[in-house]
């Protein structure tokens, strides 16, 4: 399967990030330990 990668932004990123933090709570610690915004990469089927 081929896919195109892109970085999620805005509301899409927040929605995905919140879901991922529910699934894997240590992501919250990762974000709290850095000043940068951790990117969320989405793979769209190509």
C-alpha cells in the first residue's frame, strides 16, 4: 500500500493528539518536557 505523509494542523491535530494521549498517556509527559509542538503525522492512502 502506498501513502502520502502530511503533518496535521489546527483542530485536526488537536483531535488526533487528544486521542493518542488517551491511548498512550506518556505522550502528555513528552509534550510537557519540551517547548516545541510535537508533530502529528497523518498517512493518507495514495
